[in-house]
């Protein structure tokens, strides 16, 4: 039996005709602007790191949707609150646009030299940990406001380490890994693989199998 929050999310899942609001357009324009500015500078390392971060979130959201499908109880996290458009059970358009630029924002904080330390910790690791911890803090605020729901005891206030490790830290690790790759070919291969899996999964699990 689905939880109340899961039922609320399902009621608005991909119902754009009933929920669309115009602020989506400037949000989309902002995302395009961020990527266009970096592309204009030919800062491809940063662009690809941003896409890697964004793609990792899509993979997480797909897994989250599959958890609901196979349990018929609840996703790991849900987004049943007011939104312009709920794409997946735990992903709305506002969250999607936020993750689209988050990778670029956090990667900009990396120091030029990978070996430079912050408080004795390699700067990549330090920024990844701080970034993931900050994201968990934001999730706590969203959960407190009822915008983001948690229905499992192992994913929530009592167990923040899983949100930290699998909800966010992996995004930072992959984005920074792509950014620091020496070969542009390998960067494109890594990002292309992430997005190929995500796109094929969305096609298979939404219009074909109707699982998410």
C-alpha cells in the first residue's frame, strides 16, 4: 500500500497541464545562460563536470522511481509538494534545474592544483565533503517544510550518512573526476556513458514499461 506522500506525488506526476507556471521559463533560461557562458570561454572541463553531476542525479532519480515501483510502498525520497512539473516521483522541474547548474558551481570552487590542501585535506576531497554535507543540510530544511519526504527509517534524519554518501557525495566525486581527467576523449566517454544510461533508462521505464 503506497504511503500518503507517495500517493500525493503520483497524483501530480507529469501532470503539466494542471500545474505549469511561468517561472519555469526564466529558470530554463538561467541554466542555458550558465552553460553558454562557460562554452563561450571554451571551458569544456567545467561544462562536462557540470553535465556529469547532473547526469548522476538523473541516475539516482531513476533508481528512486524503481524503488517505488518494486515496493509499491514509497520511493526513497518523494517530492509531493507544489511544483510547476513533477518529472519523476522524487524529481520536480525546480530540483532538476538546480542540479543542472550545481556541478558547475561547486567545480568552480576547486583549486587549480589537485595537490593543494585545505585544512590538511586534498582540496577535491574537502570540497566534495563540504558540498555533500551542505546538500544534506538543505534536504533537512526541505523535509522540515514538507517539500521532500522520507518514508524509510534508513534514509532520513536518523540516518543521514546514506543521504550524504549515496545521495550526494557520489555526484561530487564523479564530477571532479571528470574535471581532472587529462584526456578530453575520456571526459566525453565518461559523460556520454552516464547520459546514455540515463536516457535509455528513461525511455525504457517511462513510455515502454511504465514503471516510473
